[in-house]
C-alpha cells in the first residue's frame, strides 16, 4: 500500500507529459514553417520557369530574380542571375 501511495505522489510522469506536449507544439510549428517555405520556393521557381518559357521566341538571354519572403512579407533571400539559352 505504501508503494501505491508513493507512486500517486510521484510527479515525474507529469513532466514527461509536459515535455511531450512541448515537443508536439514545436514539431507542428516546424512543419507549418516548412510548408510555407516550400510554397514560397515553389512559387519563385514557377515564376522563373515562366520567364524562361517566354524566351523561346528568339531571345537567348534572360535575367532572373528570386526573392523569398517571410510570413510578414519581408524579403529574406534575394538573388539575381543572367542566363543564356542555347538553341
């Protein structure tokens, strides 16, 4: 009976449950951030692919610009390049 009472007073199980909850919240936040970043990168790549496709009408040089923004709309990563298309 004494062992059962000591087990009821033990709070280490509550700590483990709290850690599991924190881990689940952090994991969910990371997953949401990864989805958002993936959508942003996908949009940038589709935009650049459309610009390259427009150049099939005889223009053999294209200027590319990529800007990645965060959730507040602020630019995080920017880059430019000039590409030469060989027929």
